[in-house]
């Protein structure tokens, strides 16, 4: 039996990006930051002071050919953009950016002040976990921590592959048992996420917490990890755990404990998870107070509005669900009235 991992990535493959050439601005899309290159439609979200033309002109200073591949590399290193993401949908590419002037609003977590004294069994598991990339993937994509059927799937997988390629089950059962029996409490797991200097320790804690989808302490802590300075590395795939927990959670989401981290995320920190974060907030059924507390800066409201106005329909989905839950009449407002409601100048 073949085990199909449900890879959920929105990142556009580098080879596609690399093939794009100079932008050609379409007059009919002048106000929506949409450009065309061959069969591909390219949409920019998050531009405020910059225009697409200014971006092109700036990129050409570093590369006379003005290719998008170089543009993406240059956004941070040469042009000082605070963050950027590229997402591909069929013949459409969506590039979302945070402009240089908003850099102070998207600071990542870089300070992990102390080492944590952990139970001996935890240290043993953590050391094993650091070297088992395939098992980490299996834990995510088979819902290992919250679904007993994963045991059957793993046994079936091991029967179909050479012994040398079999996955180690012991390392997962040990940590799962410890979490279920509360040998390692959620408060300790949360402390690891906030304080441990070791990125593997932090991801190990997140994996364990993903087996407790209705625990608010765990959920808030995993949201916090999305601002981890290492969250973009292949080692840490916290966004996948958020999706897993949302799928398995049965209780309402309490947004209030996450206000501070959500504020930074909706400002555009870690843009590749922005779509997911809008979905989390929407599923929390935000009140007007929640909305104002989270979208506290004009930058965050502009970024949300750019998604609401996106010509790429999938980019509008979570934004529309969120704003409709706060103000059911929002879609019936004129553009100027929507901006007034969002307090956008």
C-alpha cells in the first residue's frame, strides 16, 4: 500500500519563477497591480507606496533584464522589503510583500532566553527526533498524534518498503504516550516553545502539542511559533501543524490570548502563513472588539483590504470569510465605505 503524504504547499516552484521575464503592465489592470507575462498572470498584493512600475525600474538597476526571479531575490537584499511570498495557482502567480517602511511591524522571535530542564525521557526523544526527517513528515501528514489509524498506516508502509527504509515507530509512541498521560504537561511544552534555544526542541514541543488540538495553551503556543526566527527553515514546518489542529479541533478558538502574536502576523510577518492566519481568525468567529484588537495598525488593514480586492479568487476566500463574520454587510458597502470602515486613508 502506498502512503500518500498530503503535501500542502502554496509556494511556487523556483523553476517557474525563474522562467518569468520582464513584466508587461496591462492597462486594464492598472489599478489592481496585475501584470501579464506570456500565459502567466502576476498579481501583487501589499503594495502601498510602491507601484509595480517603480518596482520594475528599481530591479533593473540591479539586473538590466529585470527578471522576476531576480526581483524576488532582490526584494529583501537590495530593495529592503521586510517580507515577501510567492504563491502559484495554475496560470496565476501572486506575490505578496511588506514594504520597507513597515519593517518594524514584522519582527520575528529571536530571543530564547534560557535552557529548559526537561525530563530525561524527553531529552532522549528530542535527540532521536532531530535525526528523523521522514518520521517527522509522517507524524504531520498522517495525523499521528490524534488518530490511532496512523498506526495501521505506518505498519502497512513498513511492510511495503525495504527494512533499511522502514520508519521508526518507537520514538513516536513514547512521546505520544507521555503527552496523553500528562507526563509532560502542556505548560512545559509551551515553556519550551517560548524559551528553548534549540529549534529541534521547539519543533518537538509543537509536534507533541499538535496531539492536543483543544488545549488553548497549546494552540496559542503553536501560533507563537509562526513568528519563530527559524520558522522558514525546512526543519520547522509549523504551518502544517496549524492546519492539522484546525482540522481536529472541536472547541471554539479563543482569540484573546493570541492578540499580540496575531497582530504581528497580520502585519505581514511570515507572509507564507498569512492565508492560514486569516483562516484561524475567521474560525475564531471574531467580534468587532477582536477585529480591532488584532488589526490594530493601518498596515494590517491595508494588507487585509488588498486580499479582499484581489483578482485571484482564492486569495479573497479567507479574507472575505473573516470580514463577513465581523461585519455581514461589508460586501454591500462601496469601496470608499469599506475603506472608511477599515480606517484606511
